[in-house]
């Protein structure tokens, strides 16, 4: 599979990615920036990141770019620094939620997230680099006040979105940083909120992620957090991914909330009012999200999965809220961006105002009858044929091709996409109830007899 994904670069450090690769990335990004000079660079805690980040910074500087090197920093803090400093671009050495031996590159040019064609241009420039710029190397700067300014900005936005209470309800919150970039800022920022007692879990920095897998979107990875919440009789558990842009939530009973459920609860929050607003959600979300948005008087906008696609749609539509099933939550006040720490602080503040435990709120969310992603192997050249067969089998007005093929049925929907991480396909199904879920899956899979049995075995029995 290619290093160059739809929204960023991902690969295995030392095998797919080396310091020389990042030097090539730096020269390519410099060319893509044109006459613009300032770029903010940061990276996560992975053991390969320091050498990779240094090579990236050096190459950018040698091309005459003014680099602000933040060192180790959560991805949302890098985006904040880009906004705050008025930089044209930013680049982050991170593999986000991937295992410790992976790494990657996220970047942004101008005011909008990258598109697949930007990744294609990066790939082309790495393969055939332009002649080096003949100029004096710029000096890389740092920004020691980043943490203080970032916290002040989060506090300002939080107070505007959920004004502080005169007598906030005390909450005990377990903060699971997963040994990632929010190991320090997560518990410290949360703990300085009035009425919040923040307790630490896996809050020592370690690029091998010994506490748990950095992907906080998988409930099985949060077993220790769930146990700690129950053991300490905490009101809330929050878990961040490796670079701090994703967050997962555990209620007071030690139950992991699915991002669909959290989006419904965020839509129901008393402030800010959602009537007349737009809400962006990814096409893998349960339809409880769109239904709740409409119930609140908001307009739901479905978008393809991927943080860059959701963020771009947020900006272009001036939407108030966005989310996807991987645990990214997007906010207009963050210029359409996502920030796990801001979302966690906001949920804690709103939970204080609610006066009821999170478990009680969870039980009020409609039950979902939806499968997880069903990943099956398939030869790359055969995926297009599978998609074409599904498209041809159903009326055009029932088919959406935002990303792969999504077919709407009277009592549910089915989705088929090409996998972006490995040669294969990804399927997903939802129904109004258990019977409808099976009916939808069997109808959708009827044109695909070669994958039908494997998909049903892998999906229906594990539906949430």
C-alpha cells in the first residue's frame, strides 16, 4: 500500500520512512509553499520522531523557510500555533493512533485542509524533486510560551461555549493520556477547571506506548480506564490518542460511549443552541446522529470519512459541530478543527451543568443496530468491479457515492468502500432493529456472493 493516504502520510519507521524521506518531504513542502515563508512544525512522542522532525526542519530551513519548531506537541496545539502566528503552513511528524513503530506526516497549506491531490503532488515532488533553492538557510525558531497561550485559548473558548458555574458540581475525572503527547497538558488543563479532580492514568511520556494501544477508538483498548473509573468511583473517564486530536469517553459505570452516542449528547447540550446550525458527520455514523440534528433544528451534512474532509466541510459550510466514528470532534470555534482536549474539557463542563451522571444521559440515546467496520481481503483490481456491481443492483436514487457506494434502504443502509490501509474492502451496515440489520445486509450483499458469507459472519454477530 502507498505511504500517501487520502489525508496524510503513514508508514513503518525505518522501513517505509527514514530521515532522508523527511528531508525530501521538507523540500517538497517548501516547493508547495511557493513564496510563502513561515511554517510551524511539531511532532509526537514516537521514538523515531525526533530524528525525522530534525530532518524535516533542516530541509525546510535550507530552502529558506522560516520554521517555528515546537518540538513535542499535540497535533491540535500545532494547528493553534499556525493560527496564532499567522503561518501559511504547518507540518506534524506523527502517525496519530497507529502503533509505536509507525510514523507519518500531517500538513496544512493555507486555510483549508489538504485534499488527495495535495498528497499526490507531495508524492510527485518527492519522486522528482525541483532544483534546490539557492538562498541562505533560515534559522529555526521555537515558542516556549506555547503551552500557556494554548491553555488560555482553550479556556477562553470553553467559557464562551459553556459559561462557568458559580458553584460547579464536583467531578472526579480519570485522564488516560495513553503515554502520548497529552501526558502533561491533559491532566493539568483538566485539573485546573473549577470543581474538577483530575486523576492520571498512563500519563508518563513514552513513545513505545506501554500503557495501551494509542488508538483510543477501540473499546478493548480502554479496559484499564473502565476499571479505574469503577474502582475510583469516578464521574468520567477520558482517553486521548497518540497525538491528542482524538478522544474517547467512559461514563461513571465504566461503559465506553460510542462517538455516535457522544455526538447525540453534544447535540442535546443546552448551549450553544443548535437550531439553524449545520452539523457535519461522516458517512459511517449511525443515523441517530442525523435524526438528532434534525430534532434539534439543525441541518445534518454527511461527508466522507477522514479528518481533512470533515474539517474542510466544516470550514466551507461554517458548521457548528462535526464528528466521525473514529473519535474526532470538530468545532467552529476551532476554525473547524478537532481537539481532543478541548472536547474533553467541554464535556466535563457540560456534565457539571447537567447535574445527572453520564450513564443516565447515555441510556436516553436511541439504541443503535450497526456493525463495526467489516474488513475483508480483496485484490485491488477487483474492488472497482465489486463497487460497480452494487451500484448497478439498486435504483440510482438510493445510491450515494460520496466515498465508495452507500445504499439507502427503507429500514437501514449499507456501505462498501475500498480499504485505505490494506488491499481489501470495508463494509458497514445499519438497521432500525436486529431483524432490519440482517435484512439490509443480505439485500446489499446479494450482488456479491463471493463475500456474502464472510461479511455476514464478521459483521452481524458483532453488531453493536
